[in-house]
């Protein structure tokens, strides 16, 4: 009888804590359907000739931002080398399809 009581009390508590845990952990951005990957088509340099993004480097596209006025720079990517984000266009980055899970 004690085991039945413990099961009736502890199982709902376990499910509650499990749901709470998953809501506190931020989702992995790579599982988000809106996130894409891209391959850099040519080196992207910043002031002083420092290479921020290298040719053929695969990067996460953090956001797609259509620009007002029809400007073509719309893919926001981050560079670990310089610690900045950049807006790139289709000539600078090849957008890759999201890999299947």
C-alpha cells in the first residue's frame, strides 16, 4: 500500500519537475527551424586587414533581416575572430539548407 501511495504522489511531482527543468534550459539555436547555416564565399576583412570570416568557413546565420530600400545585405552572422556581427549578401555567403534531424 505504501508503494502505491508513493507512486501516486511522486510520479506527478517528477513530471512537474521535468517540465520545469525543460522550460528553464534555453533551446539550442541549431534546432530552431528559422536558423540557417551558410558558407562564406570569400574572405570578409575589417579595418587593418584582419580577416573576420574566412572563405569556405561554415557559419550560423543568426537572423535574416530584410533591409529597407531593397538593399541586399540581409544575413546576420557572427565572427568569433573579431567578436562582431556582420550583415552579408548573397555574393558573400551561400545559404545552406537546414540539415535534417
